[in-house]
C-alpha cells in the first residue's frame, strides 16, 4: 500500500466527520438531507451505513467525496477531516487529486460511472496516468494486472473491450479495479451489489473484503441490507431521515439493538425458515425533505413505541452504554455526547 506507517495505528482516525449538515435547494428553499452527522472511520475498519432509501446515506457519501450536484447541493456546516486534511474547505483541483487516489467510490450501477465509448483499458489507464508517474506501456500492463486481481479471467482480452460487452458483475469488478488502482486509503461503496444477482453479490462482497484485508484500506459500506452489514462490517451507523439514530459495533447492534427503527430493520431481514409472504416491512415511508417534522422525533409517525412527548421533544444521539449511541427518548436518561447538538 502507500507505505504510510502511521496507518497501522488503529486508534488514529482516517476520516472524521463532525456535525455535518448537507442541504439541497428545492423550489428556492434549503432543506437538510444530512443533519448534524458525526462519526469516525479508522484505518482498516469497515463501517456500514444502513437505512431505507431516502435516509441520507448516499447524500452523506457524496458529501464526503464532494460530489454533490453543484447547483442544488451544498455542505452548509461541519467538518470532513480525511487523513488530517479538511475536505470541506478544499477547491475542486485539490479534491480531484484526493479522489481516485487516496479515496475512491463505487456505485450501485457501474454503467453510470463507466464511459460506454471507451474501452475498459482506456478507463483504467486514464486513472493510473492521472495519478502515477508511469508510461502508457506500464499503465496498460498494470491495468491487466488490476483486472486479474479483481478476478477477471482473460484480462488481456477484456482490457480492449467496451463496458456493454461485459456482464453486470464483471462491470462492478472493473469499477472496483478502477477504484483500487491507486491503492486508496478509503473506499466508499454505495450499494455495490444491489443491482446484481445473489451469487454475484456474494462474490463482489468477498472481493471487497479480500482487498480490504490485504491492504490498509478502510471501507464505508452503504447498504439497506443488514445481512450484508453482518457479513462485512466492524461498526454500524443506522440513519433515519438524515440523522444518525444508532451507532455501535456490529455485534452489539445485532445482539442488543436499542432504537425502534433498528429493531424493525432487523425484523425485516429474511430468515431461512420464513415464508416470503410473511416478511415484515416497516409501515409508512421516510418523510421527504420538504415534509420533515420541524420538532420531535422524525420516526414518530412510524414508531410502534412512540409516546406523546415524541412529537414535541427532539431526541439527541447519546451514549447509552460504552460506545453504543442511540437517539431515542426511551433512553432519555442517557447523557448527550459531548459537542453534539440535537
Ligand atoms: Fe420512537 Fe419516541 Fe424513540 Fe422516536 S423517540 S424512536 S418515536 S420512542
């Protein structure tokens, strides 16, 4: 990897997101899609971010990579400190050097990131030549090696093919090859397997895990699938309506979930012995940005444990037990985390 010895210090944060607020301009008004979110990622950690669609997971990852749509999305406040550098203050040229080199991202549908008019080899070589001082010949040979390392057979042939000639699973492998080309310290994977069939899903997750284990790379894995979290993650962040509602290590989350939303997500995981017909799903929908409750708990409309005060008092993310943080009035005796506002 990058040969940075300090990365081996597991106590040091690679990424620190502090009180992040990201807003979107809709009909002339700003609405918060990510609301006062704070978390850290250490080298080699896999941190899962879970929640239904519309919970702010993807907006959070786009904020970290500064990939928000320029005319409508903006980071309004907070800090994103990556490897000691404040990304939220960086100009485009500076962030471009970090993106693809030190931090990379893969998306659900690789066709949205791969350019259909260029060969796989061209797209891999472009990344390598942009970030490394190597010749075109070396870049081509490195591209073939990278394709081989992500499990693509016949890489010497695939390197000259176009994205549409590959299957969905192979395209995602190519995206992973592009993402790891410069040996990033952080990979953000946004629903990387959702568009793939179950067998290929497992292969792609194994591939990401294998690469992470061989390197010092940390991973932020964004998913709506708690089964994937159980397989892959060290730490888990549960998001609802733009806020973190629960944050803890993976074992604690699965054996001692606290937040009613997390518990309902758990109940929605398909069980081997369960009839598909009786799968539980969470009633209602995540409030849209325009319809976000002004006060009280944002989950109150859907929460089976809701109390009268839940509609007027806004819960804060607080330590319930050592390292286990929950934002719910059922645990209101817990102490607010230092420096974190409602
Ligand atoms: Fe449910 Fe109230 Fe807790 Fe919100 S604060 S999750 S409504 S119990």
